[in-house]
C-alpha cells in the first residue's frame, strides 16, 4: 500500500446512483462539488454517469469547466458563484454550462456575458420573479430551491419550503416562464420526500454511500482512508504522548505512529476520541492530532512498522465508519470525507474507472 491513501470504490458510486435512480421517476443530478466530496471530481462524475445520472452539479465555475475539458458533455449546473467570478461566466456559457441566477446582479452579469460570446445563457433561477426581466440573451432551463432541514424528517420548515416553491413556480408561470426542469430535493429529500422530486433530484452525499438520515437505503460507502504504520514503540507507564501530554500511558504499552494529521484533513478535535483500526483491531487516537501524524496506543497487541491502519471505511470488516468519526467529533460525515486533503493519494477501484 501507499504511505497514506483514500481508496475510492467507483463501483460503489455507480451503484449508489443506480439505487437512487430506481427510487424516483425524476432525473438524477449527481452533485460532485468539492472534488466529489473528497472522492475525486472527474472519477466520481464518470462513475455517477455510469450509474444513470443525467446531470452533474458543482459549486464553482472552474469545477464545471474542468469536467467539460475532460470530455464530459452531460448537462451540468454551477450552483454558486460571486461577482468576482463574472469573468468566468462567459467561458461557462460558451461551454454550455448552466448557471444559477440568485439575484439581479447575477442576471445582469450573465446577460452581459451572453452578449459578449453571442450565445444564450442557460440559467436556473432561485428567485423566480427576477426571471421575467430577462431578455433574449437568457434561456431559463430550471427553477430550484434547497431544503434546510430535510435531514430532520417532520421538521415544520419542510412543508413551508415546499409551499413556497410552488408559489415561486406560480410567479414564474404568470410571468410566461415554463422551466424545463424544476428541482428541489437533496440527498435526504431524495430518500424520504418523494413529493419533492419534481423533474430532477440533486443527491450529493448519498452518491458516495453515506445517508443523511437514519435507515438502510442500500447505499455503500465509497471511501476507505488508511495509512501505513510508520513506527511502533514500546514505552513505560506514565509517559506523555504527543503535544501537551493530554494523553498519558496508563501502563507499559506499545504506541503506533500513523502518518496522517490535520495537514491531511484529520481534525485536531479527533484527539483522544476518534477510532482507528490497526490489523483489524480497534483503538482510539491517543493524544493530540499533529499536523502530519497521530499516535495510537495499541496495548500489548503486535503492531509493527508497515502494518495497515484504517481510520474509516464501509465498516464491512469491522473498521470504523465515517459516521462513527462524525459522532465522535460532533459533526457530520460530509465533513469527514470532504476535508481529506491532497497529500493523501486517491486510489481508485472498480470497473467504473
């Protein structure tokens, strides 16, 4: 194995999308923003398309342009851009990339860019009323919104947001606008709120096999984060471990050094709380997470340099999961997988490469 690696099962991504596709009559926009939630932008996009996604969603223009440059021709939507990125909008329009328009400033920028390149801009509107003011330079492809609390089934905001979306569609209709696609549902809504699916759903974290709501939906986590043990050392009882000595060995024991730290996206808050498996047995990080390494107290178990430490994975072999890490850190598994940094090599498995 490599020093550190995030092993990504692309067939899991493909199969997760196929599972989501089977559960809705709507089309699937696989969200691959933030480098495919840490799994890799281009490999994740290709695997999602192989699973039946017909659209791709990204957060910034450069992500969409990178997908187009790699030869992906599927429809794609940029969900968020700022005034300082207006110079990239013309390139997006020329590449046939759809753009979210969330205010009058954005409509003006898109209209100007469309005039510059001589091609109508394909836009998706959050504020439907602004659309009525668009000229011939703009083609309204979609109207969309986003749930705040769909991962909390029964939350009163869910019904309010659905009603508001219907109202927005009514405003658009009265303005003479009939979008090709209406979309609202994120991963949680795709899994639990069929009435919100409209023409297109936008699963993100579920594409990577992690569910935002409790339940077994047939998803398979795609990422396994692991590293090669760099050192195993026998120490006496009472030895302080790592910065600040916030962990002290309670007995004579073996400490294993694992070369992953906050420079690789391991949260410093994982100190003393997050689980790690080495050679199939579970332990906890012992002491503070450093920039480049963590220490694990393995007791009297046999561990040597070159052994494999698994921080999280699907859990099928007893290793910790991203959800367990999220629980230990009082966060969400989205953050756990997305923050894994570029120093960690991505290794891809599966036929969907």
